[in-house]
C-alpha cells in the first residue's frame, strides 16, 4: 500500500492555436501550472471550533510515542488561520543535466527510478543544467551519444514520463546553437512529449554567459534579443508551444526585466538558487542548517513582486544546497534531509509554485537520487526530506510559530482539508529533544506522528522515516504512526534530537 494518495490533476481545456502567440494557450498553460495538483489559496480556513473539549487518549490501535533518551526542552507551537503561502501538489521536483539523456537513465525500463519518482507523488522533472548549452540537436543521431540529443533520446524520455506520471521542463541550447536548430528540436520534443511537456527552457543561467560564451560586455539587452530570435523561430515551427524563462542563476534584475518584457510570451518564470560554493571550506553542516536562510528570503521578494506584476507563476527551477556539485560529506549527509524541509517551505512562503532539486550521478555531493551508468544506486538522505514534505500533502500554508527555547528548530502547517492539518517540526539540535505542545486554534479530534531520523547529522546512510528506509526501487514500508494525546485544541508529543516529525491532525 502506498503511504500517500496521488492527487488528481486539474483538467484545463485548451484551445487550438495558429502561428501567432496565443494568449488563450498561455493562459491555459499557466492554469495548468498552478492547478497541477494544487489547492488554491483560500480554499480552506482554520475554524475556531466549539466542539467537545474532553481529553482524548491516543487511539488504541496505534502505539504510544516513547519518551526519547536524553534531555528534553519544553517547546510550544501555535497555529493561526493566517495564510502564508500555498503548497501545490506539483511543488516538489527534480532537475537533471541534459547530458543525462545520453545515458539509459530516463527510460520506461528503468523501473527503479520510476518507483522513486512515483513515491514523491505529482512532481515535475527538469532537463537542463550547464550541459544544455554544450549539447546540440542531431535529427539523424543514433541516440545515447555524448554531446548530442537525438530523436530516440526524446522518445525514451517520453516513455519514462508517461510511466512516472511527471511532466517535464525541457531545455534547449541557446549559447552555442541556432534558432533553426532549436526550433527543429522543440518541434520534435513537443510532438513526442505531448501533454507531458510543461515548458521549454531556452538556455541555462544566461546571466553567466558574459565572459564565457560571449564577450565580457554582453548584457541583458543582448540576451533578450537573442532569446527573442530563438523564441520566434520556435513558435513559427511549433505554434503555441509553452515557453519559460529567463533561467537566471542569481540576477533578480534580469528576472524582473524579462518578466516585464516577455511576461505575455511565457507560461512560467524561472530562477536558480544555491546557498554558497561547495568548494568553500565554510560550506559545512553548520552553515547548511543555520536557520533561517535570510539570503534566500531576501532573494524571493523581488521574484514574487515581478511574477505578480507580470501575472505569471514562477518556479525555482534549479536549486540545491551548495553549487559546484555540493559540498562532500555535507550535501550528501543526513543534515541535507533536515535542511531541504526548511528550504522547500521557505520557497513556498516566497510565492513560488515549486522547485526542482538538481542532482544526478553518484558523487559525494548533492543528489536526491544517486545513479551510475543509468542505474539507480540509492535514495540519498535529501530524498527522505523531500518524501516527508510530500507525505504532508498540498494545501494552504498557515502561520505557525515555534518557541523551542532558542534551539535550532522550525515548524510549518498545511491545511490539507477543512478537517485536516499536516504539521512538520524540524529539530536540528543534535542533543536536545523537543517536548512538544502544539495549539491548533480548533478542537483536535486525533493526531498521529511519524519521525524521520538518521544516525547523525554527518551520516550519509541509515536514514529512515518511521523506521523504514526507501529501497532503490522506491518501495517504502513505514511502521505505524504514533498516536498522540490530545486535549481541547492542543496535542502533545516529542521530536527527538536531529529529527523531523510529521504530525497529521484531525480537527473536529
């Protein structure tokens, strides 16, 4: 039995397109992006409740949570009806280098990778990265050949997406290709991928082209002229195909300018974010887990403003812990599972409709799923954090405050339905257990708790959720959740040191 149900994808009727930019098509695709498993902000509200206030013991069928070993710190969490964001069902996503298409990774026969994708529910795959601008389209290529993408590679990707149930953001070469070549590739990809094509990215981290692909003085105006020439050719060949942009590495000014100039031409705005350089010695576990990430919070403000002004959703289309592949023994450690929870919720609170965690390969840096020669090696610690986030489900985010006596802890609450809340509490302290009392603002009927844990913050293996690992084929059999004691509008439980807890609350 799967631990979570797959949300229904909202159906959005689309119109037939001619060779001009079709605003109706763009609106359709934007609705699809926003509605792909999403629950609109304001759909639910947290009622004050006036039901029975008697103390209810944990359900007899569920085990009682044991008191963790070690010191306890009294911790309170309070939830209010104020909404701070929305988690669409398609929020979580993965990002891979386009060079991965030259390996037998994305194929219908790769049942292990399909199983790991499905375990994360309704996600979004991105095919992009720096290799996008190093790979050319070869319409007559044999496939599975380094440095090029051939029709058979796209066909294989299409079968994988159909099996996994994920749509794709598909990148094409901007820096070292031609408009005609890009148009030919997109025409083939659009036909092969069909409804699983969520959008086309043209180029990658275009704000870093100056001094690399182009002269040092190359600027936004130069980029926009180049992008428009590619977009014109692509749309002439495949009218109405959904385009995205600007795929910037860090430059929010470029992002805002692109949103203003091309907001009516794209279905999604995109940006990238990494916390620091993975090759810097200071990129350690302490930095990774320092909370909140004020740089991220600051960066999200102009993105949300620009996207709102343009009337276009935005997505953190490539992100992870530290750039340059991550920091060894940090980005692949259990600490990354705790970090990614804060990271995902912060991005959601910033108004993004989702994110794509970059990865791939079997190196000692970041990747949610490790692979080698097209075969799955394992689910890495970061995957577990994404899975716990996914298990919490979609819905509006409610304002949640936590007082853990100065410990490095955070808490988030999602309203899944009028009578259900999912709360995630992240305890990043290595020695102190949280003795938790949560006030929900409405009468609580019952509550259950599951724990994600690992041997230590620096461990690269041994992570579990409710005692269960995730196997290479995606299978996952967590133990029964703990039943918590509830009274009136409160619940009580424990969040062990260096762990995260998913608390599912039934109101009534």
